């Protein structure tokens, strides 16, 4: 099986849909076949040399992950003003994943295998239930600004996950220093952020839950790199959203979130924020993230941690009047400084 992280592989070959004669382009990523059946015979067709992924598409995907995801912390806070957290997250992913999956299959994308569904189930749980829905739950008590600053430690967990994976590489000294600085920054931030809403330290479990979500997200991103996934990154994203949304709804049912909640209590701004999360946060940004994981390295993808906290802190302060303290800014700067060291190019030769 080809390595999906090989930059020489074009993940989006242009394929004509025989049923509708539509160009597949960004929305239908199908591998080119080596032959086409014609009646009882097989007619060989010329193979094409794979071309590198479009630079403009990669830049657009990075822009989506950098900018849109920074704004989703605000949208989450507004959504859960009148919606239970796991129910909101589960509905978001099931709706986004279901519609995207149906659209792709209707346009001729091949059905995934059972093994690929198994991969999507595990990754959906790690990335979207444990890695995202838990943050939604935590934002009931933790401000969107603080949550985003904690999440900016993602490159730390990426580096550690990449080290402990089978065949992983021991971090360089500069990487170890970056990990230490990044963790020191987040410890300082969390120590000063307890009691964000209550003032009595009862927010500590939510703060630790955000850290745990970061670990789950990074582990899923790194360990799932070479697992069996569909050729189409969009189909893989849709499957992960369906599976992750389903497990989030299971958690919501276990917690009894739907039993005592009144749909009539939904506010207009919560509905609008929910729609923003479905369209921009899931369809565009999450699909872009899954695409980037297939065409570049996790270290490069994790650089979204530089930009997301800045956008989240600005929006939280402007829209929700969340307090931004000097300690938050300094701790955030220390954390990002460590992340800069983490993402410096590793010029050591790769093992054969």
C-alpha cells in the first residue's frame, strides 16, 4: 500500500463520473484504475504519472485550519448557551458527516471497506469525541480564550506521540527543550486559570479535560497516519464525523442530556453558531485538516496552534467580553515560544 504521506502522490486526481460526467476535482478523490472493463474483456488504459498536490489547494487548506478553527471556540461557547454539550457536538458531526458522505457517494465515490469503517470509528472517537466534544463540555466553565491557549500545546503532544509510536524517533535536544518550555507555559496558564467562572477552583477538572483532549487528538492524528483509509480525504473526514458524532451522542444519552432539555429553549444565536460549526468548522476546516494530514507532515499541520489562540482570544474578548489577563498573555507567549522550537526542521537523515 502506498504511503499516503508521500508528497509525490496526488490525492485529488481528476476523475470523470461515468453516471453524470462531472469532474471529481476536490470533492471526489478516486484513484485512477489501470484498466477499464468492456464486456467480458479488460481494456488497458495508459497510467498517469502522479502529480504533486496543488500548492494553492494546500495553502487554502492551511488558511481554513488556521483561521476558521480559531473562531470555532467562540461558536462553541455560544452554541452551548442553550444546547447540552455532547448533544450539540454529536448532532454537529452526524449532520455534517452524514450530508457530506451522502453527497460523495451520490457523486460516485467508491464505498469504504469494513476495515476503513473500523479506522474511522477509532479516529472519530479519538479526534472528535475525546478530542473535540470533551472541549465542548469543558467550555461550559472554561472560557474560550483559555481553552484555545491550552489547545495550542498540540505540537507538544504531536511530538511525544510521534516518539512513542512504533518506529518513532527520539526527539532532538531542541525538541525536548521546546516540549519543556511549552508544558511550563501551559502549567502556568492552568495554575492561574482555575476558577475561571466560579473563582473557587472548581474548574480544574475542565481544564485538565482540555489537556486530555489535546493528547487524544494528537495521538489519533499521529497513530492513524498509515491506517487503512479511503483514497478520498473528504470521504475519510465524513466517515470520521459520522462515527465521532455517533459516539458523542451515545455519551450524551448516558449523561441524560436529551431527557431534560427543551428544544424550545434554543436561542437564535445558538442556532446560528451551530450552523457555523457544521458548515465552516466541520465541512471546510475539518475536511481541510484531514486533507493536510495526507499531503504533509503532522509537524507542519500542527502549526495551526500558532494562530488559533490569537483569533480565539481576540474574538472571546470582543464578542463575549472574556477577560484577558497579563498572566494569560505571558503564559501563551511562553507556550508558543516552546512550540516554535518544536517545529524547527529536523535535518537528521531518515532511517532506511
